[in-house]
């Protein structure tokens, strides 16, 4: 009986050692400089309020954002030098398609012009346009690595999925909903979820960042208007979030989505 007990205990210890060795073999996912979470501050649709309010606020705090430009937008045509300056300051210019095509079928999509109906655009047409978008962005900022955010969260062009055709063209793609990534090791860089905050308080924005820090992952904010324009968040709420991130740089690594996802892909390969 005593001998059997010793054997069982030895086996148990042996298994525990093997189990802990297996855990130790899996390298822990780490953020640069010991940060607990990564924060992506992104802004879609190329809006005046982003140039007027968001970028000056980011610059005041020394934080970098990602701006997903709708390349046919009047703001880009009329204020291109300012977007170029933003890129020179370290902000990311991302691809948000040429014409922001979305399906006109869901409720509340009356604003989508008939000529921009994604249901009437083929995968081949859309992919070709998005590649022209990358060429335009290269002409603006001289860079060749890009990320993409899909307009309206619509996955299909002409009724067929299109994102799979763009994997060679982008470092990463945002699609799907959710503020905080659940697990960095299993995150698909070509289906990164985002939260679109609208009319929220600074405390609500900070809460999302704190949840990311608690889970050791990342939070993806996709803003639109800041202190104006559509789907807007007030300048005060935006400012509160930025001040919180700037005060706690030891906790948050705030960088462009492109830089964060390059790090994520390297970590996933380890
Ligand atoms: Zn958009």
C-alpha cells in the first residue's frame, strides 16, 4: 500500500512537471516595453473634424492614430496637404475604399447612393478599386505597407465575400465588432474586431481601454466625427481618453494599427 502510494505520488509529480513544461514552452504574448495592452485609435471616412480636432489632440498628447480615408472624399481632394502632414507626423493613412460602397438593403442605408451599392459591385471591381486606393495612398505618403477597414462592416461585394482576395495587399484588416480582443495568439490579423463609439462619454471610452489592460490584449476604437460630422464623439470625451492613455504609457501602448499588427504577427510567429 505504502509503495503504491509513493508510485502514484511520483507519477503525479512527473505529470505536473510535464504539464508545467508544456506551458513554459508556449512563449507568452508580450507588448513592447512591458505594456499591458495595445490601443488602436482609428478614424474612418476622411472627415474635416478629424483634421480640425482629432489630429491636433493626438499631437498635443504625442499619440499616433490611424486614419482610414475614403479616397473619393471631398475632404481628401480639398485638404490633401494636411493629410500628408499628418502622415509625416507619424499617423497612419489607411485604406477605406475609393467610394465607400455599402449594401443599400439594410434599414437605415438610404444614404448609400445607387451608384455606390455594394450589391451591384463585383468582387473583381471592388478589389481592383481598393488596389488603386493603395496606389493613391502611396502617392500621398510614400509608404507601401497598409491596413484596411471595410466600409459598413459589409463582407460581401455583389453577394460574394471579398476580403479573402486582399490578404496579399494588407498587413491587417478590420472586420467584425467588439472593442477588446479576447486572445492575441488566436486573433486573425485579417478579421480584427472594432468598436464604433457614438455619443459616448470619456468614462465609457476609458472603461474599454481598462478592460483591454485587464485582459492583456488590445482595444480597437473606430471613431468617425470628433466634435462634429457624423457618428460623432464629443471633443471632450475624446480628450479624456487621450489624456488617460498619455498619463499611463506604462500600461498602454498606443500606436498605429499598422505598427500594432506588425508586432502581433511577429509575436504570433514566435
Ligand atoms: Zn466608413
